[in-house]
C-alpha cells in the first residue's frame, strides 16, 4: 500500500518533469530554486497542456557554442535535409514513427499518420476527451485514457479498441513491445498487458524501475537532482551500472549515453562516467533522456552523441516544441518539423 505522501511526491515529480519540458529558462541554478513551487502550480495544468503544442520552449538568449566543438556554419536543413519538412498548420506532431512517417493530432482530436513522401495524412482514431500518454510503432498506436489501455492500427480504417484497465498509481510512461503494451509509474515499477487478452501483470524484477525506452528501465529517483544507479534490460535481464562523472547530478541514461547537470552546465557522458562532454550554453532538460540513446535536444540546437556534433536550428521567435523524436515550430503558416528518426547513422 502506497502512502498518500508517497503518491503526492510521485505526482509532484511528474509535474516537475512536464514543467521542465514546458518552460525552460536555460538557467539550472534558478530552476532548482523554483522547482517545488512551480511543480505544485503546474500539477493541475500539466495534463491539459499535453495535447496542445506539446513542450513549448522559449529561450531568452542565444546559446554559447559547446566546449571543444566548432559551431557549425550550416543550417539543419543542410546537415540533415531528409529530416526536415513542413506540415500544414492544422497538425501537431506527436511522435516519430519512421524516416517518412510522423504521428500527428488535430484540433478535432483525431490522431493521424502523416506521410512525408505523399504529403497526406491517414486517420487512425479519434481520441477521447482529456490528455493521453501515447506510444506508437510500425503497426499500432496505444494510449492510456480514462483508466484503460486503448489501441488502434496505424494503417487506419479500424476502430480504437479498449483493451483493459491500467494498474499502478501515477502512471506516466507507456511503450509498445510487440503484441504487448508496457507502462510504468514512479511508485509501482513496470507493467505489461497483452493486447489480445487485455490481462496485465507486473514485469518480473521491475520493482523500483521506470521505463527509459523499452526494453530498458532505470531506477530513476523521485528527486530530479539525484543520480540513478542502474539501467536494466527487462527482456534479457542485463544490468548496466551507472557511474556519474565528478560533480554531475540528475543523470538520465540510455544503455550507452547519459544526460545530467553540473552547476549551471548541461553534461553528456557515457554510462560508465567516461567521455564527458560539457554542452556549454546548450541548456537541456535535466529530466529527459537522450532520444534513441543518441540525440540531446537543447537551446536551438541538437547534440548528436554518435557524431559528437552540434546541429543548430532556427525559429523566428526562438519558440519551439518537442515530443517523441520530433522538434517543431510555427513557420510560414505551417509547422516546421525535424524528424530525428530520419537522421542517417553517423559516419
């Protein structure tokens, strides 16, 4: 049985995560001082913002170049031309599916798959009222709403299906794993449910873990400044120890790369504490994970850990948003999108 105090703390942590993604000042020291009051104020509005423009980011000043890295003289369109495209203004990107497909929502609450090559969208389902936590793969879209797991085929033409009830308190992460939906909660570990049978069960040896990116789960502390100690592959049982570099706190790790902070600096390191890169001035989210164990999204730039390179992007008003593998902003009446799933392997 979870105490009310534990549950309240978990909810505050979720609010802090969402709020850090929602409005970033780029100043880590001020963030720490304001976290608790900001989390309480954000708690009621976090979910309501989830289906709006996502994580709106406003940067007050241009970033300084990363230490040890020459500032690129090319735009993101020149460096990753296949990853940048423009959506009609009625769409809001939700997640990258592949190099050519992106999951989007509309004001009519439809969830659709937009094909970059044909410039057409296909309706997948209509979302129920209220915020949703969404996951997608090549075959299905899944979300949590009204206390249940819902699924719909990516190909469209099928009705959204309510699969079964969600177990766990303060659930805030979801993923697809073949014919199963998996999710996690700060207090309850990782759960999974068969899409066909609608029966849920706790994933073995997941106590104290939260999803990072399936099948990896991490012993993420509720305190955003505290470092985790391990990341676990829930399919194979492989356990990888996390070693913070000197002075680094708030690490969030994939199986290879971690993101954390040190004083007012954002730091990327390998999971064993080696190859530390200080992203000087590239203020990044202290509670976020490197996307695909590779990309770190920061102030008007993306750091590619595989290529050890900084890729800048530009918006007219320095406002932009981010979601699962997509970065986007208003642009000439439409929506300019960077699809990280379309970035080729580093050379």
